[in-house]
C-alpha cells in the first residue's frame, strides 16, 4: 500500500499511456490519431474498445485510490473528481467514430459530460494548487500550466481536424503537471 501511496501518479499515468499505445497499435476502422480522440479508441461498437476502457478505468481508479490513501483536502478533492470522471469515461463510451447507426446517444452524452467535467475540475485543480502555493516559482509553474491547459482546451473545440493531436498534447501537459507540480 505504501508503494501505491507514494507512486500513484506515475503508476496511473503509466497504465493509461500503455493502454493508449496498445490501443493505437491495434487500431482498426480507419482510426486516424491526428483527427480521432483517445475516447474514440473506446467508442461504442468498436471491436477493440475494451483496451481503452480498461485504460480509462485503471487510470481513474489508481489515481483516485492514491489520492484517498494520502488523505483528502482542499488541494486534492478536485483531482480526485478528475480521476473519477476519467475512470467513468471507460464505462460510458462515446459514439462510434465510424459509420454505425446502432449506439446509445444517452451513453455518448454521459461520456461527453464526464470528459468535460474532468477537464473543468482538472483546470480548477491547477488553480487550487496555484492559490495554495507559497513559493513564487511554483505559482508561476501552476499559472503556466493553467494557461496551457486552457489554450489547448479552447483549441480542441476550434480545430476539429486536429482534435487527436490537440487532445494528446492536452493529456501530455496534464501528465507533466500531475507528476512534477501537483502536491497533495
């Protein structure tokens, strides 16, 4: 348990990154990583969706378990909600990225709401860290990541043909912040 308590951020991110890598390598249905999102790898009706579903679930559960093991406080509650929302996106899958008339609109809507909530609370989590930090250089780093995440999030909605690239940059930025700058 101590190993998880100390290394939960690295473990959760490693699991998620490996799931993304395996899902990419085994992708079908004309999946285009520059245009399609990571959620598309776990979409409804997709033959190999289980790979990404497991990745979302394991990331969310591992991150959340580590946060709880270290104790909840004002600095951690938002990142806990982020982890839970990401985990649940593995349960509620997005609509297919390929032609298919057979999918649940309700499930896709829940997936979208969870993903948007995860993004919003993650951004608020960065702000919380900024306000809790006493060190000016730490505050500057939190502010820099806040601006980066906000900019990438805005770009995600504006650049439909490059959503895959933008989302990967957003995840990369988030992972760097979680590992290097997030302090429970």
